[in-house]
C-alpha cells in the first residue's frame, strides 16, 4: 500500500532546502478476509464472526439483518479493534445475517458480504 505520510523536500544548487508540511495519503479500507457463515451453532455456546482489513485509522460497525439494525448492545462483545464480533451465548433469536461496515478517518467505507448464523433446533 502507498498509504502513509509524505514530505516534499525542495533544494537548490546553493545548498538551501525547505520541507513541506507532512501530507497523509489514505485509500478506502480493503477487506482481506470476509466473515464466514456459522451453521448449526448450539444455543448457549459462543459464536464469533471475524473480518480482516487493511487501512489507516479503521473503525468497525457490525450490523445484523438490515443496515439500520445494530446487534443488541447487551448481547455482543468485541475482540481487538472490533475485527471480531463475539456472541457469548447464542440463542435462536440471534439467527440471521451479519455484516461489518469498515470506515477510515477520511470517510472511506466498505461493507462485507453478509454471513449467516443458524442454530441447531431445540426440541
């Protein structure tokens, strides 16, 4: 990646030089690993969705079912910089599709493909 901070140094033949202020170059985040669907998760057991991305100053927002629906705060946990969504004790109501929106500080944004969670039916 070419992301980073750049400085331009200008010099002349008499040995004088001047540097510009640093300029930061960023690109949109790039997903390197999509979350994988989790099938037949046993209720009461944990489940984790993982995403990996490259970029600078990334933030992660996990969505459930629709773009406007965040997974309930009291039912989720994050590992690391939110690259992992952890559901501590899965219940059947957790079934559905999950995706992650990844943003950087300059407004670059990318969304993962949906990953599905299903549970083992309880009798």
